[in-house]
């Protein structure tokens, strides 16, 4: 009985599925960066608003 070679996961995955996976990961990454900057700007706005004008 010959040993059956186990192929790596990437070799058996269709190319459209790989591209879909990459695009989804990039979308999540970009979305989280946008949320982070939105939080920063909101925080900055609050700091500016709370400053006492002399």
C-alpha cells in the first residue's frame, strides 16, 4: 500500500476562494483603521470643545 501524499490546503483551494479571503481580510483591516481614526477625531473634537476660551 503506497502512502497518499496530503496536499497543502492552499493547493486544493480554488483561486476565487483565495482572492475572496484576501479581499475580506483587507476590507476588515481597512474598516478597523477607519473606525480607529473616527474615534481619534471624535476625541479630538471633544478636547477642543472642552477648552476654556480666555
